C-alpha cells in the first residue's frame, strides 16, 4: 500500500513541475510557441498540448472526437493518441493552450490532494505496463519535466534544470542504464562501466556485468572498463532520444574502452 509520505512527495513534485511549465508559458510570445522542437513534427506549443491531453485523460474527461490526418512519425499506440490531442490544438494560440493547461492541472491537483489512499493503489495500464496509480503519477512527473526541458532547450530559456523534479527524472532514467550496458551493448562478464553525470544533477553510477545481467553496484572501481561522462542535459537528451550521440559527441567524454563506450551511448534512448 502506498504511504502518505510517498503520495505527498509525488503530488508535490507534480505540482512543482506543472507550476514551472505555467511560468514558462506565461513568458512566451506567439512566435515562440510555434518554434519547432526536437520532437518530430512538434513545436513548443505541441509539447504542452500533449500534456494537456494526457492530464485530461488522467482526470477522466471524455476523449475528443478528433483524428490527426498525419501520423507518419508516430511509433506506437500511445503516440497515436498523443498525436490526436496535439493536432486538435494546432489551431489554438499558445495562450489558449496555456489557459487550458492551467485549468486542467488545477483540477488534477484538487483531485490528487483529496483522493483516498486506495486511489493511489489502484492498478492501471501505464506507458511502462501495468502498475499502481502512484507509479503512474511518478511517470507523469518525468513526462512533464522532460517536455518542459524540450520547450526551454529550443527557446534558449534554460531553467528548472535542478531540484527535486529534475533529480526524480534523471534517477528514473538511470534505472534503465543496466539494460543499455548489458543487453544492448554486450559488456563482457565481470567488467564495469562507470557513468559520471555532472552539472545540474550530479550522479556517479557503476554498473557491473554479473553473469548474464548488468546491475548497479555500490562501489566505484578504479579499473572500470569504460568511463562515460556528460552533463545532465546531454544525458537527458540521449536518454529520451531527443538527440543522437553523433550530434552530441563533443559533449560526451569516454575513457578506457572507447569502442564499448561508443556502443553504449549510441544505444542510449530509454523512452518508450
């Protein structure tokens, strides 16, 4: 059963992520809203439109009767639904999407602040599979912050790159590193890869191949097979598929087995 402490921390992080998005939106001109982002076919406004649509679904509002004409860049069922939400709002101004965002997030927070403990234990289908509502909300923190950074990055309006929401997201993305090191890159048995994440969110993670599986280990060895260093925004871009290693290679340092290091960072995308 979810603890009240975990619930409060999760809702507080959601509130912080959503408030930061609202503040960013309040600063944007209409031209800035229409600036292309790193996501295929999406501009800055589309990123927020997606979040409006998703939180409307979470609030139990009826799905709009709208189907996007072009879904050539869509990769899965979740993306298919997202594209309908985004395309519906392409005729809106940025200010109209922001107003809708402020309304739906206020309603969501009212729902979450007044919900029973049982609500957070309810099982539902999430982008990562079947899980509790609390786990789903923790994914919503990640999604909200990632899209905020998508918006800020292309506008050069950097901010909210550190703190509890940023740390929550980077730590959740780190969970997938053993899959990248082991299954994807094929690191040899017994060998360790060390990651140094720097700047806004700092982390040092050692991952060792233990028989056929890779796992995070508590100690940082001095004889790691490869050491990979990058700042937290570069890590975020690579982990979420916003950019490739080839595009960001000058901002990634690899020591030791550079061939293995290149193989790892070239297969870094952890998003669904």
